[in-house]
C-alpha cells in the first residue's frame, strides 16, 4: 500500500499545468485524489512533526499580550452546488461569531452575470451566488482571499465582479485584477494588519496573471524570492504591522508538507511574515509555531530576521471548509483559533492561546448535495464514517483539538 501511495503522489500538477493533456497522467492524478498520501517522506520528518506537536502541547509558547486580537481562520470555501446561505451550520458559525477576525479562502468567483446552470459540470468553471457570503457573516471583520487557482474561472471580468461584491459587502478582500488589490489592510483593536495572498498558478490563465493575484510556486526550488520579498516588504509599511500571508500552496491530497515546502515556509517567516494561513491541498496538514530570533530555544523551528524576538505561525493547510469532494480526508477541515498580539514589555509578536475546531462537510459521495452543510466535528455524532473523521482530524491537529476553547459546540 505504501508503494501505491508513493506512486500516486509522484504527480504534482502544481509544478506544471492542469489538465495534464495526457490521459494516463490525468488518470494517475485522479487516483491520487482518491488514495491520497498519508505519510511523511522520511523517518526524520516524522520525528520532527512529532516534536512540533509536543511543543504545541507543552504550552511553553504562551505569552502575556498587550491588546490581544482574536482571529479564527478556515480553509477552502469551494463551489458546493446548492445550500449556499446555510453552508455553515449554526454550531459552526457560533465558533467564530463575535471574533475580531474570520479569515478564509474563497475558492470560487461570485459573479451574478454568469450563473452555473443547475446540472452543469462545473468542476473547471466555478461560480457561486452572492448568498454564499451570508454563510460566513458573523465575525466583527471577515477577510477572504481571492488568490487561488480558481480566480479566473469566470475570466478577469468575473474576478473584478467578485472583488466589487466583497467590497460592497464590507468584506476585506485580498486579491483582484489590479496591483493595488494584492495587499489588504485593516486595523482591529488598534492592531495594524496587512494581508498578502498568492497562489501557485491560476486555471485558464492566458498570458500574465492579473496584477492583483501574485503567482508564486513554492516548495519546488523555483520560488521567486525577489518578487515575494518585495511583496512582504510592501505589506510591512509600518514596523508594527502584523503581516498575514494567505498562501494557496503545497501539494494536493498530501497530508504532510515535505522538507522543501517547510524550508520555504520558514524562509517566508524570515522574510517578515508573521502568520501563514495555508490552503489548496484539500486535506488537513499540520500547524507549527516558529521561534523568531531565539524567543524560545526549545522550539523545534527557529528563524532569524531583523527586529525583536517573538513567534510566527504556519498552518500548512486548513483543509476544505466547504466542498463536494467525496473522500473522508477531503471532508475534514478545521477552524484555527488564535489569540495574538505584542508580547507584554516587548515588541515581538506572541500567542496567548491556540486551538482548533475540526469540521466535516456533509456533502459528496453517499450524502445529499442539496441542503447539506458543514458542522462542528465535535457535534458530528452520527452519519458516515464519523469516527474516521474524528481520527483523521486528531492525527493531523493533535493537541490543538484538546485546547480549552474547543470544549464542544457552542449553543447558537
């Protein structure tokens, strides 16, 4: 079985273009979407991730903060065919209602002028109705990234229409057709935030990518660090700005980022990013804390950069928040809850609390695609493979699911 997993994982279309234009390679990749890759490449990598999980469980990273900010992040909001406004259950919405920020990746255009026909095959041309935004309302501020491979599913006009709708709804949008839209800024509780987004590529792209959707391939040894570094420096216009990268990266259907991806993630922190919220693999990947400038020598992940000591965070993939993908790992996602701010008596960034709420999307093979919704995994006590969903989430998120904030679904 391990040999089969290695074989199906050998094709990564993120390194090239999709479709692959060879039937055997297309079928090979479809097999990967069903079989997945559930293991690390080496024993040393597995040991490292065990150390990362142990460090998070130890709580040694907790710091008292000045003016903390409560942020909840989710993964991919994909095309789901129906049930748009109720795509998130009341139990799940309660997990981010009232938070200072809710952040996710909007992996579909929303263009009223180009609706997808009721029974059309939509896989390569997503488009959602405006009511999808109703499902994610509730936090004090909502931030959605448009920097993903589906950004041009309805062409540049569809991307512009989506951006205009988010702006009109008061959503902080990251990405668009113009260069000025590639960085989003806001201030919450006196904390200045800058959000930068990027994607490995864009489906249906002909010629250059829109200026507001940077394309950066990571983990392949070809990362354009000149362009990416300039983007981060632009985001950090003020020294006290908290820079959050919304990264559409890594490799689909692989549970563990490989050594090259981890190296690039750490280099992104060293370049000046504080928090990396990843999406695109459609499955959960681990979360790690990074010690900056020796903030905690016991942390397994260390980087240096100009400025004070503190901590960074990398969530490699938060999985699917909403999807019609049929496999169990693609049904499982997570909401990541952060309490973040400046460490008392210091200038560096720190975290007071960190926890996760596992989610499962009740769609796909064997479930109704009409009227389904996503619920808190803690409340998912019945239905197909419920214990399997829990086990997968716990394997990837470990002690984050045991943190005090994740004590079951909140009443609506």
